[in-house]
C-alpha cells in the first residue's frame, strides 16, 4: 500500500508537468491538471518536481 498521495491545488495550466508521468496518471481538463489517477500513480514524484507553481504537492 502507498504511503500518501499527490494533491492537485489550483493548477495554472503552465504545462510543466505534462509528459513527465510515465504512467499517464495525471488527468487533464484542457491545460490544467484536475486530478490524479491513483490506480496508475506510483508516487515517483516527477510531476511534483516539475510543478514550479506548487499546484502538485505530496501529502503523507
């Protein structure tokens, strides 16, 4: 079982995270991330590292 999750908070649609998730766990609505598909997410944190606006955060 995974310890924690990645929360989406007020994505600005900058696109920095687009394409970094190798499992396609980021769910977009237009340019903005609206949620994470936790069945696909491995908590690799690549999206969190790519997000320069702090919209994707790890919560444990």
